[in-house]
């Protein structure tokens, strides 16, 4: 024997399309658990056949899904030995119970209406909350109209498209009365009519069993007769300028003071100030207005069946001025068997008012549309302000970006003129110029010049000399960057670099020696205007120096001290195409076996060079140093 939960578990595996209708799913489960037969093979087989057929998740034909649900209920009706009406009533009852068990739906149920009649009239909002319309787009939810007959009963009219679901409504109403209002009711199912082939109207009479359900249904203390009305129709037309009343023949019998301006000019005006019914010539609804939503035929019964929906209407195009749209509510007036429409223009800005021939004075003070327009104008001003602020922000961001780019350029420029640490101090302005002077120990200085440069300048055009020096010094600059030595300055044909000045290093003398070899190799690739290979003379010396910035308008980073002068003297004592190295530098590099030297006689030293016994200068041989230079650069 298959248990209730097992049967339902098999069914749930196939009813995938009920993911969007979990409340109905749970309601049907509750009915099955209450009335269960010993077998349910036929129900299971029907579900299996449906799964093997068309995909139930498909949204192509939602009508088939409702037919499938109805088919399951019919099979359950046969297998569970329950009458159809009883089964559908329990289905509707448990549907409300399951909604009430869910916290988010429970809040909605208790917020719909103060009385049972108010609840049923506004029950459509529950359909919106359940989002049934998203899945069943072509299935319109039922609509209810309540008429209080006497203090003990309500006449309920239910307009819906589904046939056979009348007692589902009975279960819903009973559950609402018990679960929401805490009191039971009895319901008589009356006759049903078919005003239209697309839907039917089912009548119910609801009997109260407790006064708590009819607090709002007590006999009024004042008269409801139109003759005793304390407001004239003309006053009503002014208070609600965009209303109208239609009878069952869809004839406009009363129009508000604002809407009347948009009626066809060829038709006689309604006497809105007297509020009298048109007797001399009828003015039909379709001649003046067209339905925008809901998508129903503009007939009295159709409008009545959807009176709980929001109606959007539009004046026909052959009217004075431009067409306007109205959004409002249809209210059935049972005392006159007419429908009252109370609406407001669909506008949200002053421009829309002007474009449709409306004015702010046309909208009554009590209408929220006036607030929407004014708030919209304020929002527009705020949006304009936000837009301007965004533009200013964009300009500021662009200016900030350009400022950062200029800052980067300035920093890069300072880094090319001064050592990086000095450049950063200058940029941050932390130190005055006189405090940037410093003594640096163990600096190797290189001086070089071009042999015969004076003769070259005297025999060719100046721009040729400039181009030659530019090509030569550009290659020297690249070489100094690769070998981590600092270019101090260029004066004419003199090119001065220093190692260990910008960054402390134990190999500053080695780096400068490699720099000198590279300079000689590069100079051999350049020729003067007369085709002669450029020859250079280089001198190197190591010692302590004083470094600082000189000048304000055109500042220069210069080296001072006796060791700088001695390095210059070492260059002067050198020969064309040779590198003259002082004894101090020689002692720092010769032990590494990276270079080969040619010893010179002691008299080749400058006369004022401080020497010890056996000290002399050396020529650094270029020889086979090209490969080592390439390795050093890489």
C-alpha cells in the first residue's frame, strides 16, 4: 500500500511547472493527505504521460497547464471518492490556509480589507502578490463585486474565465472568514450567467453568523437616497474634474469639469454645472474615450467584471487639443445601475501638462497627481543639479588626471637633472637648496673630451657639430643608464659621469671603468665631417667629493673638490683613444681580474697628485672587454 507522502512525492517529481505555484502545490497536498485512497496508480500514470509529452515548463500554452491541473483534480475526485464541488471547496480552503501559514502572505491577507466585503473586493491584490500573472500571462484572475443586501448577508458576484471552479471560490471565502476574521460563514451558490463567451459570472450569497463580520454593514444613520444628497452634481463635477458616469448603454450621463474640455467639439456640451443627464443627444463612451488597459471590450459588463482593476483610458484623437490619458478606478453604483469612473491625468511634469493642454489648476488639490508633478519638478531640478555636479566632477577628475600627468613629467624631468633622492626632496620642498649640499665619499669620477674638437669646430658648420655631439651623447646616456652611473654634466665636448654618487655601491669604480670602455667603443662608430673616426681621451679617479645644486633660475647639480680636479687632470694626462686610470681607482678594480691594465711611468701622474712610494697611473686596455661589457649591460 502506497502511503500518502509517497504518492505525493512521486507526483511532485513531475509537477515541475508548479514551482511558480508552490501555494497551490501545498494546498493540493493537504487535500490528498486528508482524503487518501489505497492506490493512486491512475493519477501517477497520468502525471507520467504528461511529463513524457510536452514540456510542462514551456510558456507557449498556459491554457494546457490549467487543463492539466483540472485533469488531476478530476482523477483525484474519482479515486478519492469525493464530489467535485466538495473537493474544489477544500482545495480553495486549504489554498488560503497555506497562504496564511507563509509569513509574507499572511501580512498581505491581514492588510487587504477591514471587513469581509472589503477583503473580497480587493482580493485581486493577492493575485498580484503571488505573481501568478508572470507565469499565466493569458489567464486573468477572478474579479469580485460585493453588494451588501442586509445586515446579515452579502451578494457576491465573481467574474472568472475558468469553468468548474465555482466552489473553489466558496472554499476561499470560508477560509478568509475563519482564518482572517475568526468567524465562520455559510454560503449559498446561486445561479451563474455568461455575459460573455470569455468569462462567466457566478453569484453567491454569504450569510454572517456573527456581528463582527458586519460592522461596516450596519444600517447607516443617514439617508443614502440621491434626493437627500448634500452636494450638487455641479459641485461634484468640480471636486472630481476627471470623472464620468456611464449607464448600461455606455452613454455618458455626467462628466467632470476638467474632462469635458476634451470631449468632441462637434457634439453638444454636457451641462456640467447642472449635472443633468443628456436627453437631447446621446454621447457614447466609444465616441470620446478608448480603453488602454485592461485589454477588454468597452462594454458595461466587461468593465463591471474588472471593476477592481486599474483602468487607463485615453481620449480619442479627434478631440480639442492633444489626447490625454487618464488613470483611475471604475466604481459600480448599484442605486442607479451605473458605473462611476474617478481618475486623474497621467502626467508627471509641467511640460506634459502644457503639451496636453492642461494646467495645474485643472488638477484638484486633493489629487496626488499635483504632488507628483511638483515633486517631479523638484526632482528635475535636483537631477539637473546632479548632472551639473557630475560634469564638474568629470572636469575635476580630468584636471586631476592631467595634473598627475604633469607631476609625473616634472618628476621625470627632475630625475634626469638631479639624483633621484635630491629630485624627490626638491619636489616635496622639504629642504632649502643650501641644505641639499652634501659630502660623498668613495665616488669615481670620469672626465672625457674629443681629441681635435677645436679643429673640427673651425672647419665645419655649427649644426653639423651639434648633430655629431647629439648622436654621440645620446648613446652615452643610454650606456650610463644601463651601467648604473650618474651623468653629471656635458660642457662642449667634455662628458662627465660619476659612480657611487646617486646610489651607494661597492662596484662604483668597476661601473665607471665599463662606462669608459663603452664610450671608446661607441666613439669608434662615429665619424667627423671629414670622415675621420672620432677619438676620445678619458681620465678616471676615485675619492671624496662635495655635491650640491648651484643656481636658482637654471639650477645645476655639480661636483666640487680636489678629487674632481684630479679626475680632470687624469683626462688631460691621457692619450687619444686611451683611458687613464689613477692609482686610487686601480687599487679598487685590479683585484677583480675583470680588466687588463698597462702600467705607465710615475712622471705621467699630475705633478700635484698625492702619491705614495710606487704609485703610478695606468692605461685601461679595451682589448677583449667588449664581451664583458655586453654581459654587464644585460
